[in-house]
């Protein structure tokens, strides 16, 4: 696909098919209307020429990850971070050693990290999502290779990337030897969100930067508050 064609396709709106036109096989990909973050208006905002070109680049990278760099084993591995149970178990396996090894300092880091995750997630879903109002790539089932169902919500930023980078950033500013290695599984989670088609590459990049920034700001605020006491 040449650049002009990519730009043309990137500018096309991503809209889900109506329920009447959706087969039983595809019905499992429709969002659950009971979900808290479900949005009814998921059409992209009007885009400038520069935005369309950036979207074209985004789509090239997205299709490379989703359609070229693939294998059966990767499919199974990339689905794991989409499971709430897997994320919860991974968080527990990280938090427990921190509390045991560093005791009070470790517990403080864990609590501050969880606070950063909650704050970044809330700001991302309630402020950035409506501002960007970007549709997810998985809403066009005829153009993507979907591996997991869409759970609802906008695309920019990826809240998975936001959350998984907020926590290791919090740990890294206090315990660099522990926090820096945690960015590797965080990067895996972020990459998986593109692989399974629920986010564009720029969504996870913005999410990672945003989550890290929130964690740093919360850390600075905590230090200033502690120094003032």
C-alpha cells in the first residue's frame, strides 16, 4: 500500500456495523453496554492534513505489528495482558517482594505506585479520552485481525500503557535497581495492546508518557509535602 492510499484509508472513519448487520460470530466483539467506560459517540474528530499524515504513519506501524510480525505463539502470549486476572497476579508478585525486601519503604512505594495508577487512569479516562475522542482500530472488523473483544471506551491514550508505566516509574524514582527492570514487562503490555488491535501505536506511546508523568508529579508532590511537615 503506497503512502497516498494509506493516508486515504487513515482518514476514513472507524464505525462499528449495526447490530442487524453483525453476525452471531461477530457479536462477541461488541462492547458490553453495562461497562462504565462505554461511549456511544465513537466517530473520530475532524482531522487536519498533518493529523491525517500522522495517522497514516500510525496505521503503517499498526499493520506491521498486527499483520506481519505475527505467529501462533505470539497470539497466545499477547492475549494474556488483556486479562484482569493476569494483571492482578503480576501486580501481586511485584508488590509482595517489595514489601518483604524493603519493609516500610517498600510498602510506601507500593502505596504511592497504586495511587499514581489510580490517578493516571482516572485522568486518562475522564479527561484525555473525551478530548481526543479517537476511535479504536478494532471497530473496523473487516480491516484488522482481532484477538480480543473490545471492552468499550476511546483509544487515546491506552489506559493499560498508562497504568503499567505509572507504577514502575514510581518505583524507579525511589528504588532505581528495582523500578527500571519493571519497564520491560510494562513495554510488553503496551506492545500487546497494538498486537491485539485495541489500540494504535501512538495510543500506547502517549499512555506510557502520560502515566510516567503523572507518577513523577505525584512523587514530587509527596516529597514537597513531606519536606513541609
